[in-house]
């Protein structure tokens, strides 16, 4: 990366808890400006203060965005470009898990919009800034759950059949397919894009109504700090400066599922996503 660490601007979505917060903290410790994009002003500000305190870096800022809303995502991107002169790393980390189907104000299924489509939209809205700041990086925090996912083009929004794990798997698979297709389209721009599995992490994701057994098992999961290691590595390591279109776990390139490697599905999903996000790309 050409910019000195102190000059770099990092943007992390879903940064008020879990892996997002741990990633923001890790990046803040390295220096530079860290922008924490959160939905809740109260929780976001508390998290920002924690990060400033624990990193000793005062250049940590909170911006509010609701990724379950196209309007909010678009106005956030506009505001970001007004406030920040550059963007070196975008980390699409925000994620939800809902056991029962929920529909956003955009008429989309929540897991699909928050975990995938809003990141797709935000990435495109900030692409000019990323290109201007190149060499720059995009990191999509996916999951090994992508390997259980299928892209249901005839039922992307789970209207016919909905299951929490199925919807989550589909959204994570979509992220990996998007990563590969976007890398292809960004060839020669010096903007790289990679996806990663952070590990089975103990976070607040999907905590609503979890059984005592699941809560007990979660005690043995890795903490968010461990989960943040691969996203941070992809954000700053010189080792991956020219690596793009890959899927990582434990800081190593891994082969994603066979479904994640289908270029025709990746292209088709890209086109459908652009339409759903009202983008001409």
C-alpha cells in the first residue's frame, strides 16, 4: 500500500460488537483513521470509545448506517465521500442471522440484504474512492457456512421456503461469488478484493432465543479477537498486496465450495444484484 499507515483510512461495517469491533480495534492499534459503521448510535459510540481507549488512537470515528435500507446505505456512502478524502480498505463485515423470515423496508429478505446485497451496493458506491486511493483493498467477511449454501435464483428472498441456516448460507455464498466476479472486473485497477472465513466465533450473531446447550457450546468458540486476525491480515499485510479473488481462512488461501467457483453463477448473481440494488454497472 502506497499510503503510510498513519494516512490510511479503514472502513469497517457492523463494527459495534464481535469481529467488527475487534477488527476496528486491531486496525486502530496499527495507526491510521478507522471509521466504524454501525446501525445504533448508542452502541456504536460506546464501541468507538472502547476502541479509542484500548488502542490509544484518537482517529476513530463513528458513522451511522442501516444496511437493511438501500436509502440509508446510499446516503451513508455520499456522506462518507464528503468527509473522507480517501479509502484504503473497505471491510464488509456486517451480518445478521434470523431464524424467521423478516422483510426490510426495501421488500427484501433481511439476511440477504444485510449480509450480502448492501455490501455489494456499498462497494460499488465507494469504488471510485477506492480506485483513487489505490493500491486499496476490499475484504468481504464471509463464512465456511457458504459451503452449505445454494443460490436460489427462483427464490432469492426465501418467499417460497425459508430456513435461517439456508438463508445465511446463501448470503455467505453470494459474498464469495461476488468476491470472485468483482476481482475479475477490477483487474488492472490495483484494487484487490478477497473473502474470508473468520473462524467459528463467539459473537452476538443469532443470539436471540438460543438454547442453553448452544450457549454452553459457544463458550468454547474462539473469541472475536481471534476471528479478527484474518480480516486484519487481508487489510494490511504486504504478503497479500497483489492477491485478489481468493477465499482465506486462518490467513491462508483455501478453496471455497464448488458452488462458489462457478463463473456463470457468479456473473448471473452479479447482474441480478445490480438490478436489485438499482445500480447500473
